[in-house]
């Protein structure tokens, strides 16, 4: 499955919620029109990760939004997800491609032109670049300048998505940069109404970035 959009790329954070609350927020975000959803779980056991992924996948399929699993090739395969997202310390992309096959979506986190080129050459389908702003997630982040983001966009022919503290009010800094999507965690996940938050971010991306 390679026909995907990443315009509004929603990354989850289940830590503050019960499973019921979390799934309700995920469904709400999907109702708001997110294009791609990434399940990111740093603390769960493998079994717990797979079980949650299967439940999220049941929701994402209803809205034709591909499910991307963060870090874990095994969880992606076991849950029937459409893709996996790999960081610089995770399995190499070319290795993951051998395991997952050509139709699986593989994304990669990159922070330099060299990393971006390597990811593309190894078979990545898209890149996540950031953090553009400091984030409130528990993931360790290193800030990436918009100048570097622009260089990466110009260096590779695959979609590049900006990530890191982005919301409808601060995405102006991305104007004129050739990204294909905006990744959001807290802006949607922690919103009072994730559906409305996703809709408002989508409108802002259209008006401010022309995407």
C-alpha cells in the first residue's frame, strides 16, 4: 500500500489516558480528517503494543487512514498495520524492507541531509524531520532549523513531513518549504476536542502552507 497522504500526520500519545479514553480520542481525530496515524508506544510490552495496535487499526481502517507503527517492525507485522516508522537507532531501513516487502510504508526520522539521503537510498517512502519547536512529549528531541528542513526537502524526492511542537498557530515558519505534511501530537491528542483540533489544523495547513 503506497498510495498515501501525510498532509495531517497524527502521532498518538496514550500515556495520560485510560485505554477507553485513548481510543475515543483516536476515533475523534480520525473523524476530523487526519490522513495518517502513527501509534507511538515507548513503554508497553510487545504483547500490549500489538493488542493496542490491533484496536487502533480497527478504527483507522474505518476512515481509510493508514496505520504506522513507531519503531517496531514486529508489531507492525503482527497487527496488520500499513507501515512502520524507524528512528536512527532502530532497525535499518533496507533490513526492514527485506522483512516487510515492497508494499509496506516505511518512514524514517532524519535530521541532516546525509541521513535523509541514506534513508531514501535504503528505501524509505517518507521522512519525518524535526523537532521544529520544543515538544511536551516524553520522546527525546533535538531541534532542527527550518533551514535544514528546507535543505532536506530539496535533497530527496520522497515526501518530507515536519514534526515537533507544531500547531495551527505556529506553522507559519514552514511557509515556502517543500514539505508534504505536518505531524502533530499534542495539538490533536491533548485538545479538548481532537476532531475539531484536526479540522482546524487541516484548515490552517491549507491556508498558511497551501497544502
